[in-house]
C-alpha cells in the first residue's frame, strides 16, 4: 500500500506494493503536486503500474519511458 505525506507544499508517496508473494518497495518520491486529489490519483496509477509489472514481469514505468523515447525519434 502506498501512502502520501506532505513535505512543505508538495505531496510525496512511498510504501510497499504487494501482490501474492511478490513485494516491491517504493522509495519516497515527489508527486510534483500540492493538490491532494492529484497526488492520490498519482499514487493509485503508480501502484497499478507496479501491480501490472508484478503480474506480467514488466517494469511498466521503464517501458513507458522507452516508448516515449522511441516516439520522440
């Protein structure tokens, strides 16, 4: 489960995503927003991406970065 905490005016996310026997630790990092609703949406999407990665053996965030890099070419 990912949790949010406010540092200054910006929300940060951290926690552990567990699915079955697999666990992924998420180091604390900025959501880059001062709005709680936007930070919650970011945390949900980040958790969903990690869960998909656990299920399919793919790092979704890294894959998305690679696709964007290829699209820029």
